[in-house]
C-alpha cells in the first residue's frame, strides 16, 4: 500500500471542513498510486480525531487515527473487492451500508470509503445512490476511482468531484530520492511509474517487474539486431513461461512500441518504457510503423488468448516467429 498522500485532494476539501460546509459525498478521481486512499483516510482522521491541533490537524497517534490509517476503524468502513479486480456485488454494498442506520461508536461521524468504485456494478451503484441521497446526519462518502467513465451519471451528479493529480517529473525525482531510490534507478522508475508516487513505490518493491523489464529490453535489443526466432525464444521460452509472466511482459512491450512509434515521428512525449533516448530513436527509425502496429496488435491478441484455453507454447512461439520477421521494411 502506498504511503503517499495526495495533498491536492486534502487541500481541496479541508476548507469545507474548517467552514463546516462539507458535502455529503466526494468523488475522488485519479490514476492508481496518486494517493487517493491515503488522502481519504487522512480526511477521515481530521473529522474523527478527538485530539486535533488547530482544529484540523489530526494527532496521528490516538487509537482512532491509527485504526483509520490501517483501514480498520469501525466508523470508517472500507469496501474492497474480495479478489483483486473482481466486481463488487450488490449484496456486499447492502451489507456495509447497514452501518448507515446505526449510531457511530465514537464521536458523531461515520465515513464510508469506497476505494475501487469502478468495480461496482450498476445495481451496486444504484443501491449506493439511495444512501447518498438520504444520508444519516454526520455521514460522509468518499468514492475513489481510476476511471470516472465507469461511474453512473446519477452517482456523479450527487458527488463533488475532486482530482487526484500525479506529480510533475522534477517533483517525482525529489520524492523518489526521499524514499531512498538509488540514483542509477531514477530514470527507470520514472518511465515505469509516470507521475504516480504509489506506482513508483510498488515498482521499487516488486523485483519481479524489474526483472521482467530487463528481459523485455533484451527482447527489443534482439529484434533490433535482426535476432532469430531461436534467440527470441531464449529470452521468453515458450515451454517455460507462465501466464503471470506474460501478463507482465505484454503491457511493457506495448509501452515500448508506443515509445518507438513516437520516436519515429519525432514526438516529444514522455517515454513510458525506454530510458535510453538514443536507442529508442535508433530503433524507432528502423522498425517500420507497419511492423510496430502488427507487433502491438499481436500482443493484444496473445493477451486476450490468455483468458481462454489457448496452448501457451504455440501462441508464444507464433509471437516470436512474427517478431523475428519484423524490422527494416521502410
């Protein structure tokens, strides 16, 4: 779990706390790792902590503050999916909302946090909508999402929208140094995490992702050198690779291909995979647009096939065969 808190979200809502004009529901929108959840928990501490300094700064050490920070406070229930990425059924929404009709155990606030609103089906969101429209006194809802388009318009219309923005590149560099990122890894982490501090923290902890990135870099280098099917197969052996490894590999490869296409046409966009500008530019100049798009589409097809009973050996072997024939067409 990221320790980063989006100060922009806190600053947007804190004035309403000071002036006692809080809305009943806030929709906090931002990409993964921008500190949405930490901001919502901090605001819950502001509202519940009994030992606040200057009226709006929670102490951070009382039982209420510690339980809210850990996501275990009885008056600040959080609704998470039972499995990562799995839809949240209406029964679980009804179960948590029953707390709306009971008195808080401490203080006079109850704060509901929905960290993954995009995983609520339409019926679940409609059930939540009824509670948002008729909240109990002292009830606040923090609805968090990475994708606002998946939130029903009726829910959006009853919430105050707040954006959780990522950090500009130089601020990200300072943040990475602050959390102990080694200088030689700064550029690597920046391209892999973009403007998201939380994703940067995850990437630094996840050695498997870092190792997979090195393999994908070798794969691009081998394609650049007109590598054979055999050489490509040695990097990602069709007989030994797992579905989980492919789920890591394929999005990285698509990010790299997007970088190459942008470099080919001189686009000055931030890169999403390559740190070596020279290699990116050189490879982008020799890998044709047609080849890049074909490989991109092939990666999407292979990823979609992972949801079926596809033979992984045959699917990945076909991928390597195609990649080995790509380069220098125009």
